[in-house]
């Protein structure tokens, strides 16, 4: 309650000095936005990178961008985040910005929205969270397949036609009159939403990726899959997302596919790990996450994020829901990197870089220590690659010959270096 009193929450509004501050100069100012982008950049975790697929060249002439999460800004915020006043850049925005085709000033060009009208048809080319009709118009203008849209309760339903026009209370519908002027990035949704319960859009995704020099496929979760009070029953990608990858891989066997993951909870990716050319985990990266994805994909920033969770191979490897025993037992393989005793997809603390590093001169203050004593460990780290990059130095400890059950291993310390 001390903080509440200091904020004046129990005082008449006219007596609270904070109410007279100009939010536009404090909240979401340039420094805040830059910090949000930096935080997202530093969280990006690179899992695989076959033959140096990443970073991509900003000079690429044709990029296929697939997956509904690529054009959803609100999705990047994850749980417990209010919609900021600013327009949230999407992953599509970040990619366009990275190749010099910035849509920042693009506002969209649409007909006047008709109130209480819905274009109720199955010709969907994506659904994204938006705060108003104008923002919906912009998203439609950034999606080359979108010709019409319906806005309803914070969602923009993008359509390829206006068939099924009908009166429907609370909905606003309009036609997109022009699209953002670049054909270097072609977006196709593939799935109508993150749940991806239909394969109807796969043919469009396959044809839309024809001739592309690289395919960027955005997969993962959203609040419909995981949120407070709504747990998943499986850690595999939802719906037909894996099949979407398979369709693209089969049709474009010689085109690099870069998978970008947007999610919170752990994911089992199956054969995508072996067959994708690169996998970048963006997590729920926040209000500047879309820009950060572009920064990392195209090499403005070298990724140095480290996995904060264990990526397991399949749901069946995990204990049954309600089994809270961390250690392996008759009904469980254990849980978390400290106790799990089977092979994993990606271990806790894992992450690649665009550079290489050399560790030398490791020194430990004491060969043995007693309980509650400190031990100092030093090491020299050199960047031996061609690009500047952060490196996260991690120290893990293991208790040998313990008389009672102990973790297999545990993180004892880490530090992030810019080299």
C-alpha cells in the first residue's frame, strides 16, 4: 500500500501530480522503444543454422513470408500486456524495414467502412488482432492477398472477396483500394489462424512461395493455445502447422526455409529440427519484437539468446499432469534440465551465434569448497569470428557422490559479454 499511497491512488485526481505529466514524452518515448527493441534482440535464440543460412542478405529480391503470426502485432506481446498507444510493428514490418522497404508511414488506402456489415465467407487470408478499423485497413494493405476486410471486437478478418455480404451488428467492413508498394516480400497466411485447423490455404502458400530465394515460416502459439487458466495437452505445434512446413519443404526442396517461432511454453518440433535450414526462437518478444526479428534475420544483430527452458522431444516424455515430483520415478522421467534423464530436443541454456568464440585460461579459486562458501571462476573469452556479437558465459555445477538425491546439473552463474 505504500506504493499506492505514493502514486496518489487514494487521493482526489486533481491533487495527484502524476496526472499532469505528458505521457507522450514519458511513456513509449524513444528511449523506451529503443530499450524494448534491445530486450527483444537479446532474447532471440538461434537453434539451428545449416550452412550459414542466416543471416540473410538485405539485397534479396524475393522473400516468401508464411504464417498468420507474421502479420499479428498484438500476438507478440504474450500474456499480461496492455496494447501500447503506438502501432505494434509485426514481423512483416521488421523484415521490410531490414531490407530497406520500410512500411512505417504506410497507413492503408481503403473505402469508407460500412457499419453493421459483415463479409461472411470462407475466403480468409488471415486474421490479426487490431485496435480499430484504420489499423485493420493497414494490415489488409500489407497483405497482397487481402481485398476486403471485416473488423469486429479487436480482430481484423482479411478476405479475398466480399462474398457473403450481410448485415451484422457491431461489424465494420471495407475494401482495400491499394497495397503497400513492394513485391520483394510476398506474404501468404497458409493457415487462417495460429490454431491451423485446416489445410485449405496450403496451396496458396506453396504457390506464393514459388520463385522465392528464401521462405520465412512463422510458427508457434498464441493466447488461444496457452494462457492463464488454459493449459495445453500437448507440446507439439498445434493443428496442421507441421503439415504446412512439410508442404513447403516438399514443393520447394531447394529453397531455404527459415522457421521463426513465436510462443511462450516449450515446443516439440519433430522433424522440422532436421529439415529446416534455420530455426530462430523469438518467444513472445514484446512491442518491438517484430523489428528485432528483422534485425536478427538480416544480420544487424547477432543472436545470443539462451534457451530459458528445456525443449523436449515429445509430450510422452513428460510426466502426467499433476505429477509434481521433479525427480525421475516409476511414473516419470523427471522434469526440467535439472532432473530430466532422457535425450532432449534443445537443452536449457542452448543457443547459437553468427560468430565463434574461444575460451581459455580457466581458473578456479578453490578446488573444493564447503557449504555456503563462494568460489571465483575466471575465464578469457575471445571473439574469433567475423562479426561483433554477444556471448553468454554459463557455469554449471554437479554434485558428485551425493548421499541424497540431487539435481543432475544446475546453473550456478552466467554473464553476458559484448565482444
